[in-house]
């Protein structure tokens, strides 16, 4: 594909033009710069096998308005949820891992293992939050109540594994 620029004209409603003008991308100042960045981001999302760090940056940018809104609401209510901030970080990394997955079958086993590790990491974090009675969440009792099911499932798995050991 040629690196030659092609003029492209489009008519937008005023609210869309205002929205594009309000977007903030590093190094993108003009509406043309911002539209090129939007296209670049869309291309990144439609290609598999992308660089993890590049996809991670895009995911963080996508979530930034929501995280900023969360922080503003926390400041306003004078509360904070460590769980929500960890979850936002975990979500970006997990999506980046999923999107930057393998281009072919040779990487499927490692890809699956990385995704499983992401799930385990979130579960471990949630269990750590449940260690104390007052978890750093909006509702301090949330983790104690939420992790009861995880503990029950873990116990059932442990019992099954012990039974299988006895049979062998």
C-alpha cells in the first residue's frame, strides 16, 4: 500500500464535529489528526497478532474516561474502591492479551495459558481482598459475601481431587 495521502471528505453533524474536537490524543491537534488516530485505533482492533503493549495502550485510552469518571465520583463521595481500580487495570490487560492473541495455531496453547493466568490473577486478588473484614471497596463487606461461593467451589474441587488420589 502506498504512503501517499488521499483527500477524503465527509459531512458530519455539528455534535459529531464537536465531539471530535473535544477528543484528546497525544500529538493529535487538528480534526484531521484526530480522525487519523481514530482510524489507526480501529485498525488496531481489527487485526490479530498485534503487539501487546500497543493494544494495552489503546485499551487504557478507551477506559480512561470511565476511570476518570470513577475517580471524580470517588472524590465527590469521599470514598474509594481498590477493587474497581484493580478491575479496570485487569480488564485492560486481559483485553490486550485477548486481542493480541496468536495469528495461527502454533501459539494457541500458550495463549490459552496466558488467558487462564489472567483469570487466576483476578480470583487471587479478590480472595486477598476478603482476608480482612473491611475490604477497600465501596461496600467493605462485599468481598466476604462474594468469596463464599468461590470457597465452596474450591472445597468441592479439593474433595474430588482427594477422592481421585485415593482411587489411584
